[in-house]
C-alpha cells in the first residue's frame, strides 16, 4: 500500500475526489427524488445521464466545436450543452415515467414489477444508443459483459490548467468549475424543494400521498415534476462529465449509475443533502483507494465503505425522508 503517496499529496487527492464526487452527487439526486416520493429505485436513471452525454456530443458535433476554443465560445458551448443535456435527460425521464411507470402505478403493480421494468428500460436505452455509434466515429472497441461498446471522444472545451495553489495543493480551473457548478445546481434544487409552492407539493406527496390528494395536490403532476428535476440534474452531471473527462459511450451510465445509487444510499436515500454528502464522500474514498492500491480497487473499497456505514447507520449518514426534510 502506497501510504507515502497518499499522505504526501493528501490535499491533491482530496480535491480530485471532491470534483469526482460532485458528479456522483448530481446523478444521485435523481435516485433520491424518485425514491423519496415513490419508494421506487429507478435503475433507468443511469441511462438518463447517458442520454445527456449524447446530447452534449450531438450539439458540439453539430456546431463543429474544436479543441480549446476562445473563452467566449467555450462559455457559449457550455451553456448550450447544459441546455441540450438538461432537455434531453429531463425529457427522457419524463417519457420513462409516462410510458412505463404511470401505467404500472394505475394498475397498483407490486414493487418487483417496477424494479424489473426499470432494469428492462435501462437495457433498452443502452442498446438503442449503441446503434448510434458506428465505426465511422473512430472510437476504441472494448467489451463489457461480452457485448461490444465504443468509447467516443469529445472536444476539449476548457483545457485543464492550475488555477491556484494552497499548501502545495494545485486546484485546476476544471475542478473549480465542476465543484461550484454542482454545488450551485444542488443548492438550487434544495431551495426549490424546501421554499417553493411546488416543492411543498413534492414534500407533501412524499410524506403522505393520500392526505396530499385530499388537500388538492395533483399527485401525477408531482411525480412528473420529480422525474424531470432528477433528469435535469443528471443532464447537468452529463455536461460536467463531458467537460471534465471528454468521452461518452452507450454503457457509460451503468457503472456511474451504480456509483451514484451507492452515494444516495450512503448519504441516506430520500434525503437531498444526503445525496450531496454521499457523493462527495464516495468520490474522495475512491481516489484514496486508487492511490493506496490501484484504480481497479476503487470500486471494491467504495462498496465496502457503504456496507460498513450501513451496518452502523442503516438509514445512511443523513437518514431523513424527503417528506420531512427542512431547509
């Protein structure tokens, strides 16, 4: 184990982990919103994130974006990419709710049926978008579970450069943008849920759907809203992923979605601020594990930490339901 490398550059590894965990946290918000209201694990949410990365790729390709454009163009392409990803991911989440989950809810289907449907939708989206990756895109072919996949690179919108240094820890411009943007999106969502009229409706349905319906809250609209909000957060994560790592593939969402779900459970699924805490903690733990051992161990250590935390804190670190959440 490489303790000298870890403790010798602890600040650097922590910064790297926080930037990585911020993306996990944004994706985790979709899981925690849906679970908080419906008590449903939407495993198709990982592909909602994947759709967002394809939207960014499509937009930047259509505009012929090249590496390291001038700062004005870079900002414009990032804003347009955010809009495209948010619309694509939010729209995909809404379609999933309307076409798959709503009919099941109206028929009072058991939870297992929802779970199987979510997994099926996830596989369908993976295969559909796999057809959008012809060899002409020039990706690198690898395999996952015996099936072909293709990694497609994206242009570098903002070149990663050191922005400032604190106590020997170098912080890059991309890390700052990733972290601040993620925190801003999560703060905006937290404000919306806790301070607005629509947010009160979400918390009312999460706490007691029958009483909320008697008080005039339209449950179908609330459920549509949480799927769209979760999709928009996943779209924001897709843009940050595209900017920070610069590639996509049709099976991109599988591992990231699993990590984001782990982050939601770790922080306390059903709690928005728990998703933030869980995502950041998971990102830091993974970077520490990769430094101590190697990158192949980061997944193992992340899930071991999850198991240990749940042994002593079964509801997660901030195990408070969405319906009882307060600002």
